[in-house]
């Protein structure tokens, strides 16, 4: 059967199935949705556009810092609700607008998405995102993973440039609201240092969707998770600062359980608790013991969806590239279990976070101050892994 005859029959079949003349009028446009050539070309184009957007957005941020007379950021923060930039911070814009127009704006109230340059000391500044979109909000969107990952991919582009150009190694801080298991160490309003992150639903991951071209410029999305989510050196600075201020921080293994985005049922609760109980005597327990006194005993099972998405973006790297240094925290907003799960209130979550978050933010700033004085702040490898270095040859 030749192509003309196939098209004629296809139209007859569809016309027979769709007895509405209005629906039949859009048949030609509908055909393109299932045309592999068109789909493949679109997917490639979207990836190429995103690579260009990441590099250009990093250019815009470099220009913005320069025009405001600020040094390039020595650290990056992606904060949940409750954090404040401080009175000496310089507002740079808002997600979804201006130089941040390629970032999806948060839709959830309380996650405003404002961006500031925040002073840490006289010489060092942080680029702080006060709010971000939740990964699960873009589940089902054809390019949801690309859209949500953009924010942190621009951060990584800047870090790669600074490693090569300035010889420094800026870290990234992320924090989240999460539930903690009933009977474990952490209580509401306390913080957990994430040592291991899991997502059993994996509803959205930076490795989902079109990735071949992205991986070429960003590094493979296949990365080992057999290393602590939070960097050991940074974590020690943070724990010392938090401890000096009398704040409780415990090690956590966090998971988005099977039923997310709902809260856990008894089976999900029991499943993750049992996994973490076994992990106490395994590798995660060993990581906990490196940072905490009897850390394996304090290892808390925590529940938080979408966390792995951001950490996976940060883990993505080239084979010869040093990992991005990160600190990842959960602020406990609920106790999950037979009793605690009966009183879950997302409204109260926000209030708890708003009260607790500034305390841990203060400890973070202290930790960063001491990190900048340490030799670890100097980049161990000045190889230029930035997108800028790979696409400069295309500019005439």
C-alpha cells in the first residue's frame, strides 16, 4: 500500500470513528502528534533550547551581579517556606519573571519564589531562591522534568564556571518539609540532615523524558547514590554551628513513599520504617556514625516527596568531574504513625516551618563562613565542565 492510499484509508477510519464533523476537521493536526519524525525533532529541539537557556540565564545572572557591584555567589540556597533573605540582601527578581523568566513560578501559596543575593560576610554572598515549584506539580507534563530542573541546572552552570574561572567550589543548600516516624528521635520543628534519599513513586526525575542531548552537555543522569546525600565536610561545619546554638539535628533517611502525593498508609509507614531499621547496621548507619555520636541509633525514617528530584539534578555530573557539594535538610512538620498521622495539617506545617527555618538558616550562614576559611573552598579541579565552554564554538 502506497503512502497516498494509506493516508486515504487513515482518514476514512478516523472519520468513521469520529462522527462529529468538528473533530474530523483537525485530523491533519492530530496526525502530527503521532508522527515519530515530528516528535523526535521536537524532543531534540526542546533539549537544544534548554541547553541554550541554561547558559544564557547564567550569563544574565553574572551580568546582574556585576551591575550591582557584587562578587559572584560563593554559595547557593534553595529554601522552603519560612526563610528570610535579611535586611542587607539585594533583591534580584522573582521566578517566572525578568531574568528568571525561564524558571517555572511556584503555584503553592507560601512558596513565593523571590530571588536575592544574601551577604554571608564582607566578601562572600549567597544566591538564594526563597521558594521553588514542587516537582510533583509537573508530573504528566511532556517536558515537566526539564522545566523543574532548570532552576538548579542554572545554579550548576554557575558553579562549573566559578570552579574553572575563580578556582572556588561553591556549595548548594536545600531544605524541605517532611514527616518523621513516630517513636524516632526527631520531633516537630527539629531538623534532619539527609544522608540518603529515595523516591518509590519516582513520578518525576531529571532522567525522565528526552535526555540524550541534555546528558551530552550536563553529564549522565545515571549516577551512583552510594554516597551520602549531604557532603561530609559541609555537614560537619553545619552540625558544629547548630550544636553551638543548642539546635537539635539528627541523621535521616527520607523517602517519597508509594502513595504520594497523599500521606502514608500503615503499610507504607511500616515498609519505610523497616527499611531504615535495617539501614542502621548498613551503609547509611555508617555514614551517620561518621557525623553523629551513635548516629546509627538516631537515624530517623523521614517522609518527603519530590526530594530525590532535586538531589538527582545536583548529582548529575561528568565521569571526571567532582561532585557538587551539598547540604540537604528536612524540617520536621509532622509525626507520621498510628497517632501522629491522625492530626496532619498542611496549614500548621507552614507555621512550624516559618518558626524553625530561620534558626537553621542562621546556623547555615555560620557554617558557610567557616567553610570559606577552609582549604575545601578551593576547587580541587579547574577543568571547565560548563555549557559555556561547549557551545562557545557555535558563536560567530
